[in-house]
C-alpha cells in the first residue's frame, strides 16, 4: 500500500480514536454542522499535500525479529541423523541428512513437516525432530559463542549444514579409497619390516652352517636337529616356536611357496628349514651333512608358514 495512503488511514483512525463518547460526541457533531465538511478525501488530500511533514512512524509500536528465528537445528541423538525428504512424507526419497545440531533455514510453514534449506539441500523434515523459534535463536547464539575467533565476522560459518545424498556418496568413496591406501601402506611397511627381520634371521642362521646335526638337540654349536635348529634360531629374535616339526606346521600364517620370503618356514613331511631366498633353505639336514643349504623343492613341500 502507498505510504501516503497508510498515513491518511492512520490519521482518520487517530481522529476517530480521540473523539469522546456520549454528550461530547453529540456536541462535536453539532459543531461540525457549522464547520466546513471534513471527509476522508480531504484527510487523504492533506496527507498527500503534507507528505514528509507527518512522522507517522513515530506513532507505531516498533517490532523486532531475532536474527536467527528463521533457523532450525536438528534435535536428534548424537549417533543418529535426520533425513531431509523430497516430500512431506516418510515414504518419500531422502535428499540429504542433518546430523545433531546441524542448521537449516525454514522456508515454509511449520506443521507436522517443515520445508527447509540447508547447504545444497532443499526439502522437508519432520518438525518434532528440529529445534525452532526462540530455542533455535538461543542455539545459534551458543554455537557462535563457542566457535573459533575466525568466525566472529562471519557467524554463519559457526554452523554445520546438511550433507546431500551425492555428497555422502562421494565422501564414502573417498573414505574407502583412503582406508584402502592406508591399509596398503601399512602392509607394505609391515612387509618391509618383516623382510628386514627375515633377512636378519637368515644371516644369523647361516653363521652355523657346517655345525653338527644331533637328533633331539637344540644347540646351534654343539648340534641340533631340524626343528631344534629352527626353534633356537627364532628364539634369538624373541619368537617362540613349538619344539617339533609337526607342531611347527601350524605356527604363524600359511602362505604359498610363491609368496615365500627370507625368514619363512618351509615344512615337509617330518622336516623343516628356513627359507633364505633364491629357492633355497638353511636347515639341519642329517648326521652326515650337519647344518647346510638345500634346494627348497628338494622334497615335496607340505606347507609354508610365515611366523614374523
């Protein structure tokens, strides 16, 4: 409505409001018969003519709206979220998610469902799961006060906004890639460490080549059998292995011969040796040959075990 027209209507209302009822009103009517007629058109004309001179705003009661009263915050448990849906029904497609205390702007009437906009997502949320009104205003102020100094001049950055379905899919893809890369890096580092330790074990075991084979022995210098030799070598590196070949067959993790690295155990029927690489093992062979090196495939391989 034209501001001048508003002023005119205000003055007419004001004029009527200050008239006194009863006898005074009748007297006023009588006086009016001797006065020039004052109708609504003349009042409006006076308003137009006096534009800029009548400060109507000074008569109005000022109204004030909180800066964040049009905001909503997800009021859900810490381990849950609130769907933003395409339609105001729980059967409709979900477009995004509001996590606890995530913010949204109310852009439609508040009923059982409320239309909101948050981040790149616009849709409907179930009203009983959001904080609105004065409570939302208080929540906004709390978040701003608890935010870092950097958001002092840009308080909207104190709020977190909805994650769209597409954004979630991309985030999950990136997280999966990052997890896979981290696992690959961990395995590579573990393999490198094992390879280094395995080579140390091989270097240590090979020092005893030429020493005697003794059935039931565990001495690397005075004599050991095949499983005693392996057990004592690994013990020097803090790795505990069973005493017999049969028990050593279940130690560690089974791998294929193609995967064997220096330091792995190669087990046969009733015999065991330490893989040293290049298709060879160091082992306590027999009483005539003592501790020495053999081809890893000189006998049928029963299992290969990684105990590092």
